C-alpha cells in the first residue's frame, strides 16, 4: 500500500469530527508516519474508498496514484492539510459541506468513525515571500488561506478577501496585524451567482505598483478566470507571483446527474467481434487501389475504431495501460506532433507541442500556442500506439477512445524521431494485456428534453443577462433543467437566435477574407480542441468546409449540420458573441468566437462581421 517514494500512500482512519461553522466540518484522521506531510506542500490528494474492502492503487515515482487495468478507480480530490500533529499521529482536514452530491462533501456529511481515507502528499505550495499580499477565496479555499495566514511573517501586510454565505460562516483567523481581513457576504441575495462578490472585489482592489506583490486566489471557476485575467492585465505583477486555482466548477455535472445520463446497468456491450477476420479485412483494404480511411472503414463494417485497433494489436500496434495522467505528462517528450480531435461531423487538426500542461483533478488543460486542449481523462478508456503503415494514419501515433469505442484524441508524430519517441512512450506505458480482446459499450440514447413548460424562462433569461463569464452558460442551463439548444430557443432573440446553417460557413469564409482572429472549438467525448488565430485557406463545397493552413486544419461535413445558433453572453468583459453548429441530436459540432485574451473585450470587427453576415443587432450589456 506504500512505496519507496517520499510521498507514499498513507491509509488513515477517522477518529473524530467537529463543525466549525454550519457548512465547514473539520475531520481528524489518525495514522502512522504523518510527520512528512508537514513538508513543503499545503495540500494532499485524498482517495475516497467506495466500499469496505478497497483496492488501493500503487504510487508512481512522482507521487501519482496508478491503477491497474480493470481496477475500480477511487474518486480523488486535493484538500488542504489544515493541521498536522506528528506526535499524536493526527491530521485535520476541513471540508466545505456545499450543496449537491460532490464526492468529498458527501463523504464528510456522512462521515463515520473508523472510516478509511487514503492520503498522498504533500503537494502544492504556499505563496512566495512578498512586501504586500492579496489573498482571495470563498468557503472552499478558507482552509489554505487560514493555513497560509498563520505562517506569514509577523510584519506581513496586505488584504484578505473572503466570500461566504452569511456571518455564520465567518471563522476566527490568526493573521499578522498588518493583514486586513474583509468578509464578503452573499446573505441569501436571490439570483446572486456564487463568486460574483469576490470577482468584483478583486477587480476593484488597487494593487501596489512597487515592491514585491503576491496574489493568491482559490474559488469557483468563473471567479478564478476573472481574477487571473485581471491580475495579468495589470502588467506590473510578476506572473510567477500570481497563484490562482479553480477549486470547483458550478457547471460540472453532479454525480447524480452523471448517473442519470449514464448508460443503463448492466451496460449493453457490442456483440463479440471476429478480430482476426476484421484485421484481415483491414489489410485487404490497405492493399486496394482506393483504401478507405479508418472512420469510413469501421462504419462500413459496423464496428468502432477501438475494435479495429484491438484487432491489430501485435502488428505494430501496442495496447496502452490506463495511467492516463502519466501518458499526458510524458507527451512533451515527443516534440512537435499533430493532434486530432473529431466527432462524427468535424475533424480539428493542430500542429504543435504539448507545453504548459495545467492540472485540475482529472481534467488537464494544455495551453501551448498551437495545441490548446481541455481534456477529460474520466472519459478515456482504451489507448493504443499504432505504426502508420498498419494503422492507415499519416504517421506513427497514439490513439485514445472512450468506453463506446469513439475517437477521443489522436497524437501523431511529425518526424521519424518523434515517432520513435512515441513508440518509446508506448513501451513505457505498455499494458500487460496485448491480446485483441476488447469490451466496448453501445452508446446510450440521449435523454429526452424536459417540456418547455417546466422551464422558468423569465429566471433563465434574467440570470443569463447577469452572467460574469462565458462558462456560466453551462451551469445556467443545468440549473434550470434545460438542454443547451432548448435554453437557446427559449431565451429572447437578443441572447440567442437560430440562423441558417450556411451562415456558419459564410462567417468562417468572411473571417478568412478580412483576416479576423477567431477561436474555433471542436469537441469529442473526452476532449475539446481549440484553434486561436486567423484562418487563411477556407474552402466550402456542397459537401464540406475545409481549412488547410500551415498549423491548423478543419473539416466539417455540411450534411450533418442541422441547427445553427448565434449566441450572446453579457459578461464582466462586455458582450461575447459566438456562432455554434449542432447536429440533429442536439450535439455540438463546432463553435466559433472572435479571438480575445481572457479579461479583454471582443473585437468590434468580430461583432460587425456577425452583424453583416447574420443580420443581428448587438445586445445591450447592463452597466
């Protein structure tokens, strides 16, 4: 259960708990050798067993939990180690008992004596020493703020901004006299989004322009994005002294919602596939004069891409293990690659490197200038390395699929040396099972939309007009129980209006003609890929749209485009407008925004382009 690593997995037991406020519960854990947890990090990874006889993972050399194929994964969350008493063998962890059914909050609400919890740590770090500090957070980040305040120099100066529900949630914080603590109380104000007070306070707080300044924030995703953009825009703060993290996401589905949307139990599997025969058919296809590509071939034989890859294991195809975090962290070694994300109607290609990888639970973000990804590792199920000749791709590469065998992500080498690097990576993450066997589920039908009469349209529109950030749209539809396109259809036309699908393609053509910077998104079941910048070579035929630029390629099948919406989001940065394409099932094919940096306004030229092509009047944004 442990390893030789300095951050082994410690199995600890609950010995007591106490409520500090109506929604903050301190749980005390007992275990052995807890002294090293008081090292340089503030936090630890907590592993929450879901039964009484958990199968714990082993821990990698860099402190990550690694699961065997077929082993049930425990939920993992990062939490602050509030107090560590090495002599007593005890650790205190404070849990915010928020609404909903999150893993950690649900565990803490129903905690029982002697319950087991796994801990890997420490991880994370405090702010650097500074002449002036600004800490900002909500209830979820009170524990790290409290711990950092206790460890500041006695002469530290600065400001602490903490948003809470009401006065009952205030805690007595030990801090140097020079640190002003300012509580921001929502006090049950109806319709006030979580994080609005905090975001506004951060934007309105003057930051000294001389001396060493350190800014730290932990909060809901929207407040995080606004604060990060604001502090970077100020220009005089050293970016290495800006520490910001999204502690939670109001748009993320609850576990109950995920279960409601999940496939029935037991899952319906594909019928057994003759993998040997499938491999033979594929070889015959490659030997033909006009071989089919992988998507067309598997469609013609009523199987999935994952079936084909499994059938070819052993013929320059290697099945990967399920250490997805480790694989993502190793991808920078491959150098320049081509990354492909696709859905049934669109294929998005980018050339670049895996650089600036940021982590939030199982959702890494890649922020290279060319490769810009939003990855959902919880959707990754099957992975393979495949040589180009046998797999029918342009180059050697890695191929990732979800539990239904659908394409998630493809990473192709750009050079022979890069291909060797990917092959070496595949050998390092080679699964012990190199057979052609594979279990693939059939996709469940999408849930039916609720009746329009069940949606409070007035409240939906009012909250839409008060959103702070474009990402609020996801939580907004969920909060009102509406599907995405249903919410678009119900709100007033100045917020969302349906337009002809041809206009989506006309907008991209016009953006290329006038050199307008854009942000083009395409999603798969486990990834969203983004192009940021201009598009140059746009071709539109009766069958498809194609973009073939130096580092970016895009293809969209026009026959699968069923609906198109022009969408306006009034945010703290002004009106942000997009044009979004959907298929006949209501799934997004692709969506396009005008290019902008976080915290900046959209270009007037983008709005003018949309007005000219789509004929809309801009929405009035409240002051």
